[in-house]
C-alpha cells in the first residue's frame, strides 16, 4: 500500500505532466522520489545540486501551485539532495525556496601504479598503449572549442547549463552526459568545452577526447596484438572520457563489449563520461541493449537549430575573434537568414564571403553576398522555415528583418509582415502562436487576420496577386 506522501506526489506529477513538454517531464521529474510528509511539508529527493537549482529556476511557480493545491495554502516543499562523494552517500536537505549553494568534496584520483620512483612520462599520442604505467596524455581537446566561443541560446540552454554543472563537479552531476543533435549544431564544440573547463578547474584530472572511429581502430589494433587488456586498462585510468559520434559503434560487437567494461568501471568510480551522437538513445539501432540502457542512466540533452538572433551572435562572435569589423550589418543579417539549419555551413558561407572579398580586393556588399549565398543555398538541402521566409520577404521588399519585426504601422511594412505570416502558415508546421512570436511578438489572432487579409487581396488585386506569385517562387526555390 502506497504511503500518503507518495500518493500526494503522484497527484502533483499528474498536474505537472500536463503542463510541460514530455521530454522535460522525463528529464526533470521522473527521477524525483517522494521521501516524507510532515504536517504540510512534503520532502522530495533529487539527484544533484544542479538538479535542484534547475527546478527552482524553471519550475518554481508550477511546483508552488501543485503543492498548495494538494496540501492547502500552508503547503510547502523541501528538497533532499543526494549526491555521491566517492562511494559514500551524503544526504543533506535544502528547504524550499532557498537557493543557497553547498559545495561537495571532489577529491583527486591518482593513477593506480607509479613507475620510476613516482615520475611519469609524456605520451603525446594517447593511442599508444602504455600498459600499466602512470601516464600523462594529450587530451586532444581543441582550445578554440571553449565555452567562451560557444554562443548561448534557447536552442542549447539545457545542454550548456548541464555542461557547466559537469565541469564544476565531474562524475557527480550527470553521468553519463549524452549530447545529441543533427550535424553541425555544436555538440562536438560543447563536448570539448566541458573537457577544457574540467582541465582548467581540476589540473590533476586526466581528460581525453576521442572519436568513435579512433576508439574502434585502437581496439582493433590492440586485439590483433593481443593487447586487449592493456587497451581496457588504459581507458579505465581516464577521469573524464569524451567519445564523439557514439552511434558509429553500431554493428561493432567486440568494440561495444570493450566499451561496456570501460563504461562500467568509470561509472562505478565516479569518473565522468561524455558522449555525443546524431540521435537520441531511443533512435539508436544495432547497439547492445546493455549499452543503450546505460546511456539512459544520466542526462540526454539535445541541441536545436539556433534562432535568427543566435545565428547573428554566432557570426558577430566569429568576426570579432578574427579581428574583422567591416562587414555591413545588413550582410550579417542576410547571412543569418539564408543559412538557417547548420552552424557549420553558416560559418563556411561567411568564410567564403570574406575570402572572395579579400581575393578580389573588394568591399563586402549585399550584391556580393546575394550572389554567393544564393548559389550556396541552392546547393544546400534546405527546409523552409519562418526565418527563411522572413529573409525572402524582407529581401523582396527591400526591408530589413528588424523592420518587419518592428511595431511600425507603415503600410508597406505591415503588408510585408502579413505576407511573412501567410507563407509561414502555408509552408511550415509552426503554430499560429509561434509564427506570431517570431514575427514581431504578435498573438495568434493577428496571424489569422493577416492570412485573411492576404487571401482577400489575392482575390481582388491583380497586381498584388502577381507579386505574391513571384515571392512564392523565391520561397520554393
């Protein structure tokens, strides 16, 4: 028979589940356990300090309402935060809604065997199997892929916040941490950034970044040379192991088996595992079920497509880093609107534009940008998005994106905004509310009115209909 505190928390969860996205519910509420109920105070157990802080920052109002609904006006919530410190359980409670932070111990971990009276040798290539020796290795981290160069946005908020939490306390916050996204959205950058931050905060920890291809090739070579145990021992000495594109372990049964033993050892010893993939665990195929289940132990966070503001920030960050300040604002905006699905392609288009300007000794102009980017977009598989539609409409009417999104009531701008709403409804799967928010923070009623206005003009105004047909051709190119 379930206890009263469990029934109350289950009732709270039913309300919470109906009010937040499914993935958010699974990530932030399914791991919570109800501990006790004393008078009007319900205590729940959460797995980490970061977990508690995220709930307080993002779901505090929802939690307040559900608790008071179940326990009455005097209802309150307390958190029992259980964190691993070595092999001991170290519980402590924080009363709702305080946000005071408590630090936990993070002792260094020594290599198991010393040689040469405690001295160590430098191994520049970590794929030379060292055997049982104390080692220093090249982490293979790219210094440019740091947090400072990782532009924050709504598309990466959860993953980035979790990354900072892991760097602050590797092996305790979220372990393993799986970052997944489509190609070119920054998962490798974020993985490197976490590794670099760990090295900065904990110089004694051994951090290693490898691709799944490198790991597999290393294993095959070790197996062929009868050095499989040395291979496994090497990786079991790593404090923070980062493996990129884990999905490529598919169909490689022996490699998966070796990684399974490495994973278990590291996880049981509170060593951090950071994995990246082009898909979430539920969509991975031809991987051992034992591994897949372990990938779900920690946090799985996705990186989405950056919005227009984030893409503009990415371009400006790149320009600043490269010491370039002469690119016109309109060109930056045009680039950000044209390449809207892949950060890597966005940076590639920007580099191509700068190279063309430098080689031809000409200033960067909108004409140059249109010529290069139009070819680039035509040769790039593209999904029609609200951002892209805004760009095409703005370019067609000789306006800027800011003008379309502004509150001005000038006739030509209002009409351009209405057309952008009309085509967004027609060619995207976005809701009316989402369309309105991205086009000047308008409500869904404004979007409906815009669509009706465009339809009416299409039936009565021949010149308007001709312009719309030309605009539609450009959107569908």
